[in-house]
C-alpha cells in the first residue's frame, strides 16, 4: 500500500504553567492512501495533538510529518492555512457550525478562499449537501437541524473543497446511535467511493470498528496498531 | 454568500451589541463634524484677508463710538486707498425676536471699499434720490416677501429719532446678492446721512470704519499708523484686519481652535477604545468560531482582517449616521438662523471624505493591538473535543 501520511519520530510538548507536559513522544506511524484509521486512547493520550499535527494546525517539536511524501510546510501561519485549505477537511465533535449561517452558507465557507464564481460555489455546495443527504436543508440554520444533520453538514463542509484527508475528532461523540451510524456510514462511503484518507479520533468501540485499522495511543506513545478484518458497520 | 456578506451577517447577529457600539462613535463624530462645519462657515476669513481691508473701532469697546472725522484723517495715511464707515442700527422687524443685520453705511464710499452691487437703473435712482431708501439682500427680500418700493418699519433698540420714536420707516430701494457685497446674507443697508440727520443722539459718530489698503502697500504698517495717529486723541482706536475683526465676533461663540482639539481628542479616545475593546471581545467570544475557520484554511491574518473589517463597517456606519444627522442639523440651523454666517454649519464632499479617512485611520490603529493578540493566540487548542 502506498503510504500517504508518514509520522516519523514526532514529539510534541506543551507548557502548562512552569511544567513541560509531554503530548507525544517519538511517535512513528504510516497511514496508507485511502485508508480509514481509528485513533483511540484515554484522555490526554495525544490523539488530538497528533491529529492537529497531521492537519497542519500545529507543528512538532521534533520529528517530521510527511503527506504524500512531502513534509508539511512549517512556514508561516498563512502557508499552513493555505495547505490546510487544499489538503485537509476537519470534522469536530460539536459546535462545528457557525450558528448565524445556514447549512448552505456553512458549507460554502472553505470555498470563499478559492477563486470561484458565486454560481460555481453554490452548485458545488448544493451537490455536496445532496451527497450527505441534506439537499432539502440548504436554508436551515444549525439550531433547526438535528445533531446528526449538523454533523453531516460539517462533513459536507469538510469535503466541499475536495481534500484528500479527512480528520475527524470524535465525530459521533455527541450523537445517538442512529445518527452516529448515519455519520459513520457516510464516512465509510467517502473512503470507498471518493478515495478519502480518514483519520478518526474516537472513544467509541463501535465507531472504531467501522475503520480499517485502529491505533491506540497512551501517554503520548503508540501502543497498539491493529488491522480490522472487515471495516464495515455491524 | 461572499466575504462582505459573511461580515454583514456576523454583524447582524448581535444587533444590540452593534447598536451600542455605533451610538458612542456616532455621537463623537457628530461633534467632530459639527466643528468642521462651523469652521468651514467661518472660512470666509481667508477671503477677507485677501481683500486688504482694516477695521477700526474704539479702543475701549466696539459699543463706544468714533468721530465721523476719523475717515478724513485716515485717508491722509500713505497706502490708504479709501475709507468708509458704518453704524450698527440694531433693529428688528415687527417682533423683537425677528432680527437681522442693519448697517447704516456711508453711501458714497462704502461700495469703493466693498464690491459694488448690481442694481437696476430704477433701483439705482431710488437709492440715489430717496433718503429713506435701503438696500436689502435677496435672502432678506425672500424672507419677508419685500419688493422694491415697499415701506417697511424697523424698530431700533439703540437709536431714537428726533421725534423720540424708535420706529424707523424705510423704503426698499434695491435688492442685491449678498455674495457680491461680501456681507451677511440677511443684511439691510441704510443711508448713513439719513440715519445721522434723524437720530436723536450720537450724531457725527460711527461704530466702525473700514479702510481699504492699496494693493502695493504694507497692510501692517497702515494698521499701526492708524492707531498711532489716534493714540493720544479723545478716542484712541483699535485697528485690526477684517478677518481678525470677524474672528472676535466668533470668539463670542467659543474658541473654535480649542473646541476642535477637545472634540478631536474625544473622538480619538472613543474610537480607539471602542475599536480595541470590541475586537478583543470578539476574539475572546468567538474563539471557537475562529478556530474552526482556521481549521478550514483561514490564516490568522485573514481572520484578523475579517474582524477588523467588521469593526470598520461599524465605524463607517456610525460616520454615515453622523454625517446624515449633521446635514439635517445644518438645514435646521440654517432655517432657524436664516442663513446668518455666524450660525452656520457648512459641509462639503471633501470634508465628508476627510471624516471617513480619519475614522478608518483611527479604527485601523485601534485594531493593531487586538490583531497582535490574535496572531499570538493558539487557535488549535480550542479545537479539542470539549474545549
């Protein structure tokens, strides 16, 4: 398998008052193109830190993060932001959407950074919302949507700019089982039909079974790397 | 949706907050714009300076008269082109609160010192031949619907006639444009001879004399020469440039220079404080939103630009409201003061642009500190689940 995301000897530390707290310590990890990986571990194990490093939201104190064989730009905030806009889509656990915008406008936000006509943007947004099953909810604001629908809008926003990588931080953490299954099925579809590489932080055993592979972090170290047999919803 | 629409949507989600931010900025700019407008209205000082005229009054006070022999003496001073004199009539029409400026002018010299006015042949003849004839501005004629030949009675609060009556009857002899004569838009010129012959007291005196200095002469020298001549007389004089004379009237309303500085200081403080606090508040309150935008590819600089643009839209909105308010105020004042130059707010397009430039500059300066704060903020830390 072609290795798309490569984490090489990555360490990251944070300052908490006078103390230096270890978030990741010499982590090595390879994720293949079009792979769906569940990232698990107790709170404070470094999951979100690893996700932020892969997404270019943060920079490692040591080691390298390579995407498609190229090291992530550690340059200016602007360069990293441009890189994110091109390559990564983020989905968070909650408060994902901007409350004063409609579903359509929320999804349109990443496209405002691109040179596109208004009509092009609108067409793309409509197509993506239709893909996530919300073609009839374009003008609904977040408070008019269910939790599952909100998450699907967030997924639509994450994929509207057509990035290769989707980084999901507890995307089903706030959802009931039915809505969680819908979101997981959608992520699975994105992997299978649209060749997305997905890294999903989760505490949920059921959610992690949907992935092709589970990685468990503990105290900043990679402790288990396990392939799943089917990677399908049960 | 495009970026400006996004900014507007963001602003409209908290209308109370936006309104409470706009109001103080708007109020402070109203003060600033009014001061600019009032200064503009007094800007005719510069034009007066170029007219090379000096005004001489009694050194004690303008209400103390000077002798009518003064102009003859002044005419002898080298560099003097012509001298005329004026007496303040101080009257009203029908009701004590219906006031306008009435000047008794020395008719043979006044229009040699000031620009001549255009009169029709009939008007000119009436002005020459009829002792009670007065000249009025077009604005005054419109105000009272006066026509040439109308008999009008003006009651003077200063001067009684020889029959002890302070109601003076005049005939409208001519109507002229106030701009032509460099005078108040609501002015009436009375013939000094007629006025002098019929007043009970004060004959042979004048309120102030106006000297036209020859173009090739030094106005300052003439100014000091006039006062030197009368220094040891019974009525020592005080001579100043016409602009300074007008300015002394303005000072009765307040020191415009000081007021400008005061209002400008208030505007700077208000705009800087509100811009800074509004932006800092936005960064704190909208940390999660900014973090999400950062995750989807917005750089901190771009996020900062959006926040600054929001504040600048608020400031521009406040300035627009302030300009509209002052325009309305200007019209109201104009109507109330009937075009008097001493009570006027004049705004032109350049002033409006200048106000916008000042507002945007102050808003940008006030944004620098919060922007620096945003650039230092670790937005990624707000994206953790539960953050």
